[in-house]
């Protein structure tokens, strides 16, 4: 029993002396690792941060294009939703025209509904992608 008390005191003494010492693992201290990581973070920040006014202006114009694209996609999604809500499914006609003057007409309501569903899902994907690009972009 006395032997256990002695070992307990030894453990307390060792723990208190290592509290102030730096923990060393594989020959590298944790402070050195933190400094290395901090240095790498600073290097990445310097690479990602525009250093000139011209670069910031270019980033601004790119962002404006992204905003314009997102606005266009939002407008198209709104018009598709309005069409979907207002359709009656009875007297519909879908016409596809090419620049050369050729046209193709569909009047089957079931096929038109499937095409609208496909268009809506693709448009939603494009909107989510555009939203993520805008949120991730830094001027």
C-alpha cells in the first residue's frame, strides 16, 4: 500500500514537470509544426489574394459576369415556373426551331410534361452551381 502511494506521488511529480515542457513527437515539437502550418497558410493567402489593382478590377468584372449569368438563370427559372403553373395540359404545342428555318412540333401533353420536368431539373442544377460559384468567389 505504501508502495502505491509512492508511485502516485512520482506520477504527480512527473506530470507537473512535463506541463511546462514542450511535447516532442518524432523529433518535432508541436510549436514548430504550428509555425510551419502558419507559414504555409500565409503563402496560400498571398497566392489567392490579388496583389494589384488591375487584378482586383479583373476579379470584379468576372464577378459581374457571374452575377449576370445568375440573374439570367433566375429569370428563366421564374418564367418556367410560371408556365408550369399556368398550363392546362390540353392545348399545348412545343415548337423547336433551328437557325436554318427548320422546325419540329410536339403536341403530346405527356411528352411536353417530361420535357418540362427535364428542363426544370437541369435549370435547378445550373442555379445551384451558379449560387455556389458566387458564394465561393472572392474579389
